[in-house]
C-alpha cells in the first residue's frame, strides 16, 4: 500500500511552519491570521488536484525563499538538499527575485515568467492564485473596498494583475486541472471591475457571464447556440456604441436584442425544461435591461456629459 502522508510532506510542513510562524510570526495582510494557513491551503489545493508528492511539497514551501528573514534565509540549495532538486526548482520558479522593485515592475516581471513555466510550476502558481484570490473575494463580500487597502497597490491594479495572471496560465496550459477554479474566480473579479467601471462595462459582464456559464456547464442545452450568437451580436452593438457614443441608437438596438433573448427564453421554458439556462438568462437579461435604463436615465439627466461610462 502506498503511503499518502509521507515523511517528506510532514518535513515540508514543519519547515514552512518554522519559516513563516516560528521565526517571524508572519500574518496575512491586514489580518490577525497566521501566514502559514496560506501555504498549507496551497498544498491542500494541489493534493485535491491530484498533484504528485513533489508538487504538493513545493506548494507548501512556495513562499519560503521569498519570505524568509535574513538570519534564517531559505535558499534554493537548502531546499534541494532537504527536499530534492525538483522541489527546489519549482519553488525557485514561483519566487519573486527582487522584492525591492516597485510593485508594478515586480508584477510585470512575474507575469512574464509565467509564460516560461513548466506544468508543475503552473500548477503551483495556480493553487497560489486560487488561495489568494478566494480569500480576497471572501473578504470583499464582508469588508468591501476596505479589503484592498491592505495591499501595496490600488484595487484596480490588484484585480487586473490577478486576472492577467489567470489568463496567462490558461493560455499556457489549457489542460490545467485547476483551470475551472481559476476561471470561476476570474469571473468574480471581472464583475467587481465592471461595477467600478460603469453601466456599459457591467452590461458587458452580464454577456460574458452568460457565455461563461454556457461554456462551463450548459453547452449542450436547448437554445445554447442561439444564446451564444445573441450575446456576440449584443457585444458588437456595445462596441459600436463605444465608437459612436450614440445613446439613443444604442438603447433602441440593445432593447431589440433583449426582445430576441426573450423569445429564446420563452422557447426554452415551453419546449425544453432547461431550468438552469432559463434562470441564467432570466436573471442576467433582467439585470441588463435595468442597467441599460439606469444608464440612459443618467445620460438624460446630464450627469455623464460626453462620456459613456458613468461612475
């Protein structure tokens, strides 16, 4: 019988605990929560993704080089000696090399490095992002924008970098077992961005989310093909509006598309019993119509002027 909880995994947990907790009492940003919860969560995510032992260990140790204190500095050589070269290579690959750089430069370099990652490194990075972003989104539901004051960059840049990282990982490895988890978090972050950017951006998010859910679980549903086509047509209308800024034409054309959606919704209800697609469309089309009318009202009241994205 194969041992699941190995001595090597136990040693990695002990090593990470010393680095983050014993030697520095490191906390999660802005919270009285031990930092060690994060690398342990990363290891758990990797285990759930059925990663091999070395990848799970690399997840547990992934921040030890980057976050260790000078007098207890963790090096690649140290990890290689204790856990093997493969683990050391994985940890080194996801480690930011110069934390003295400005935030934007560090994150830009980190994003570029992702493009050259092995599948093992992409898996560790995926689990790291899932742990971090899931925690941010959970905090955001409770604390709102106050959540982002804990970081060294503003809200919009935090969200943009996280979304860019996810997009790069998915592009590099389409068969990543954590792809769906990443895309689900991306959809939530996109919604937060859209709410900040204004009514038109939020309309686009509604269309995006319909397409996302169809791709995720409803691709074989009755009417799915027609819905996808209508979403693309509606997005094309938004693109035209962004170029021409003709609110009246935009309102007319958008509502016509909503009527076409309504026909599809009624067909689904009457002939297929596809409840999931039906309720998805009902909620997001209603939300889209409400958002459009709110936008048009604001424009009519002169609160927007020549801009197309009210705040």
